[in-house]
């Protein structure tokens, strides 16, 4: 079966169903959050919308060149039951800095897994870049990152965790490196693995109540550590764990006020998906009495160790 990239993006769900996507997976609203993420990544590709996309077995795939000379290859597969995997690789044309010519390759992988027992969805997005700038023969530089997101049965994000890893030197030519090797470090970001604590930066946001979360931020390079409770942004749906503007600076003064029953109801009414709204309602227990002030929190922490 063949169709255009434009048709794939406009009918992503129906195309993925052809791969054997289950109705149970699709019944969780977070499934459509995953599709939105895939479409966002596809929209970022600077390629012709008429690019030919093919289906073979349980895989959707295409390969194409951009107007800037980059070569893209992308796949969407449901080879494993209750697993959806999207990946896109970009081989960029050689670049030149002063008198040095080098090449670069990027890959992004998104894995979404549905748990039929808890009816929840976990996603793991990993990114990796290799280049051969200032490298010896048969070596390349590699930087990578990974982000985990956990959604409950109502499609509500309950936790998200990001890890950014330091640059490493791989003993392989950039043009011969496999996707598996490029993704070796970020795929080990979570779980009991060698790389789980080898990150430079880690950021964890864990939902506490309807519109509040615990934040833990670590930057090993700068020696910074930050722990606080935080309000969630009300400019986006509360189903996501998005912090308000300004939290990227990690403020020392954080306050969260109590909400009335009417204010809680208004927040939930903003959610258009009935199943998500039902789940948000279950997160309101104790919210009318809850307030927070970082100045009164003995667990609040913001420290930065000067670099030697």
C-alpha cells in the first residue's frame, strides 16, 4: 500500500490501525497524545508532502531528501503487541567550520507501551546525535538524551522525567554507526542500567494533585539541585505536566493558594475530553485545603555548588 506523507499526517490513526493497533490501546486518551507527538516530529521534517509512504507488514516507512540536502528515513511499527514505535533519522550534508569538514547524523525514537492490566501508557522518547568533527579515523562524537512519560488509565500524565547525557567518543565511523548504537545510551536512561545515573541533567515532574506537582532538578555540570512543589500551568490542559512560565529559572519563592470548589470545577470544565475530565475529578481530593509556601517547606532545596 502506498500513499503520500500528507495523507499519513492527516490520517495517522487510521494508518496505524492497519498495523494492528488494538482498540484497548486506542481507548486511552494518551494514545492520541502520542499521535500528536509523532505528527509534531513529522511536521518538523523539511520534506515534500507528496513523499511516497509505504506499508509492509506491520511497518509504515519512507525515505526522502529535503530541499537542504538532508536524507530522512522514518518508520512507524506495531511489531510487538501493545507497543508503538516511531523513529526518524536525518543524515545532514557535510558542513564546514573554518578548514574542517564534518558530517552529522540525528535520530529520534518514540516508544509507547500500553499496559493491559492497569490500562496505562508509558512513553520513552530518545534522541541522539553523532558527528565526526575533530575525530580520528573510525571514531565519532555522540550526545544523547531521553524523556519518560507516564499516563494513567484516564490519559492523564502522572510523571515525566528527562535526562541529558554528556558527550562521549564512540569507536565507530559516523557513516557506519547503527541506530542501535546511537540509541544505546538513551535507551538505558531508565531502569537498573549502567547509564541510569550517568546523566549531566535530570528533571523530574511528579503529579501531586489536580494542578500541583513535585519538581526535582539536577545539573551535575553546574552543581545545581532544586526541589520544590509547583503549580501546573493553567494555560494548557491540566492533563499534561507543564510548569508555568518562569519556572525555567527555578524560583526560590513558590506559593500555591487554596482553591474553592467553584474554581476546581472551572478548571475541570476546560478539559474537553470526558474521560480525561473524569480522571481529573479523581485528583481533587484535599485540594480545597491544600496550599504551599516554599519558605515554610523544610524539604525545599535550591543549591548551586561553585565549579572548581
